[in-house]
């Protein structure tokens, strides 16, 4: 109980102290990438240290910081965000829900750092936000990370993927890199502050070439990316994914689809 209280206080203190410095770095340099550096080198490691979490990464050969990329990752816990900042040492922006705009300090940082906010309750606005993000990715060569499940999994099994983020990748014609995170739900369970020391494992998959998909084939790309994440989960000793019987069949022809047959 005391340890959890300490963790809660430490998170508030670390965030309250470091995020204003990240904002100051943006103002001084005129470059939002400095905030990404700040989060990766200071904020995220500090939070993981407080939690007693150690991040182990495999597949770093699939990272290319010079190339704009969409990283698609499963979502187990709130601690996934600092874990991914540490595991993916590239200039990252997260795609997050619009409600975070109003969270004190965090919302301010998210907007200054150029993270993408999407109103999931308004489909037209969400699509417009992703379209603007696609243009920004192409123009500034930044990378995005998304949680296509749309929420944290209740039992660590991978949920069906939403298609919206993959439309962004197809429009920008940037590769999609599947990322699997395992163990974060044990360190910090969903909707809980019961934090336990442990190992968070991250597996980075091979990039998926979006040029091998039809421009409107969001469903096909989402299926291939999800299957890669599921295979990563199984390789890490995870539970894999829930059945995805309700998802429509992919539109890409078998010879154009760069992945295995999916659920």
C-alpha cells in the first residue's frame, strides 16, 4: 500500500517537474522533436525506475529513425507509453484520444509536442485529424505510434484492430511496423495503481510495405498488422489474440498481401 502511494506521488512529481522543461525546450529550440528526446531520455526512464520496471527489447534491427513509420502496438497498461518511449529510440508522436487535451500539464505537453489528438466520438473529425497527421508525417518525416485496439485489453489478449490508423499509413505510404508489448499488465494492471516490479518485453516486427496494398484496403493492412502482433505475443509467451470473426475480409489480393492468412 505504501509503495503504491509512493509511486502515485512520484509520478505526479516527475511529470510536474519534467514536462514543463520539455515545453521550455520546445520554446528555446523551436523544434517539437526536442520534447520527444526529453520524454525518451528523462521522463520515461524516471517513471519506469519508480515502478521498478525493466524494459527488454528485441527486433531493434527493424528500426530506422530516418524513415517516417507507423508503429502499431497492442495496449495492456498505462505504463506502455513510457515503456515504448524507451524501447523505440526514434522521433515519435503518439495518436491519442481528444480527452487528453484537458488533462493538466499532460494535455499541454501533448499539444506542444505535436502528438495527434483524435475525437473518437466524431467519425468525421477523427478522419480529418488522421488526414492532417498523414500530411504532417510526410512533410516532417516523423513517426507515429498507435494502439489500434482503441483501449487497454482486459486480459492481455490482443483485441481486434480499428482500421483508422491504417488509412493514415496507406495515405502517407509509410511502412507499418508491428510492435508487441508483453508484461506491462503484470507491472501495472488495467485501471489499477497496484504497481509491481517486473520486466516489460517489447518485440519489434519487420516493417509491412504499404505499397503492396490497395490505397483503400485499411481492413487488409489492419489484419496483417494484427496477425504480426499476435505472433509476437505468442513468441513472448503471451496469450495471443481474441478471435476476430467479425472483421471483414481484406481487400488486398493474396499475391499483394505481405503477410500470412489471418483469423
